């Protein structure tokens, strides 16, 4: 049985009172923070209420066991209630796990071609489309920051923002090396090739998270370039920002406006600096990210897309789905959901071992 849950309902009542306080409403930053806490705590509050009712129902059913006429019905009800109580306890334990402060943030995603030449770049384009389609399915917004394309339309490097509620909480597990096995369009003899691309997923940072001294920045402007379309511009609208203390360089040429390109580039720079600050606070996190992303070599991968066999395999959880066409069209939850569940179970196990 779970205990120490008597704080949940009083805190929800307190939040309700604060959110209706005119003084709090006038302080929009504080009000939004309280609203976030309320929305995050609400599922736990509902689960605790349901748990209390189930325990009360179990007591009533046990009391009927002494009545010969009601005993059989009471035992059947007890079996049902015990199963519901077990499920609700599991739900509450998950809801009590420490919440990632970045969970609800937007995502800055970076895709780079790895081993495999032109085929790796074309695979990068496929991954970019896959995440764009996934975002569309969830009602999220995608903003291109920068894209370095090949003559055949492959992605050498692409940086884009996926904005929407819970984006980071669901896409964080995409960081790493992705491997594709298929016959490339550039291959004339039908020979299958293995190529890779790396994906990095960063939580988007706000200005309050990272303070950047304007004196630490060098901004260069130049003409956008590329293979046609939005990447061609006749004015110096493209922007390259260098953060001098760290040497980080961010470019953006997607917009025709130099100002808009600068704003987008600053969003990426803040995200990279924010991640660097987090990594410095937690060396284990830094090592974990290096293990995830790796070098792009074919032997390092988190997921394989095998088009000959029509399968997608996530090597971290040993999960394989045979719906590759739907998956690369953005129907990814069949693997993302088990990744989230496995992570939650690992956290629960770690807490149990520590207790």
C-alpha cells in the first residue's frame, strides 16, 4: 500500500486559491508557473482520489466476507479491486517520479550525415521528413533554422526547432546514431548499402535560462546559398554567430530577413549553451550524451531502418516493428512509447534499490 500521499489534495486546493488571487494573476510569470504546477499535479490528484475510493471499496468487500450469502460475490469483487489497486499504485509511483524540468520545452534538433556519402545525406533528409511528419501528427510546429543540402537533395547538416507541448519529453530518446540498410537510388547494380546519420535533441532554452553577453558574440552576414528555392537570396541576409568564449558557431539562412535569421540563430545558440551548462553540472549526463550520439560510425547505432526486410529496430530496448513505411512517415509512437516506459521503469528500479 502507498502512503505519504496526504499532501496532494491540500496542495491542489492551495494552488486553486492562488490561481484565483488577483495579486497573483497580475504577476503573469508567477501565474504561469503555478498553472504549470497545477496541470502537472492534476493527474496525480485524480489518481490519489481514485486510489482512496478503491481502498474504501476493498474494506467494504472484506466486511462482506463474514456473510455466507455474500462471500462468493465479495471474493470476486476483491479480486477485481486488488487488480485495480495494483494498477493505480503503479500509476501513482510513475506520477511521483521526479519530473524532468525540460520535459515541456520545445526541441532544437540537429541532423548530420555520417558514414555513407550521398546515401547518408539522403537518409538525413528522410529522418528530417520523419520528424516533421511526427510533429504534424501531434499538432507541433516545425521551424527550419539552417540546412546544408547536397546536389541530390540530401542533408549534410540540418538544424530545426520543433515547438509544441511535451516535445522534448517524447523526442529526447531520438538522440544518437541512426542506421539505414537499403539499396540507394545512386546504386546501379542493386547492392544494399549501410549508412548512418546522427541526431542530437536539445531542449530549447529561454533568455532567462542562459545569459549571453553581447560582447561575447561575433556576427557575420553573407548571402544565402544552396540549390534553389528558399536557400537563394540576393541580399546579405544569412547570419553566422560565433560565441567567442566557447567557439560555438551557429548559422541561419532560412529567412529573407537578416533580423529573423539572427533571432533563429540565437535560439539555437542558447539551446547549445544551455545543454553545455547542464552537462557541466552533471558529468554523468555529459558522458551519457556522448555515448548516445557517438561518432557516426556504422557500428554505433541506436536504431536500424532495414528497408529490404521492412523493419525498424530500436537496439536499446530490443523492439522491432515491421511497419517501416508508416514509421518513417511519422507514425513513431510504437517505439517511442516503449522507450518512455522503459525509462520510467529504470527510474522506479533505481529508486527502489536506493530506498
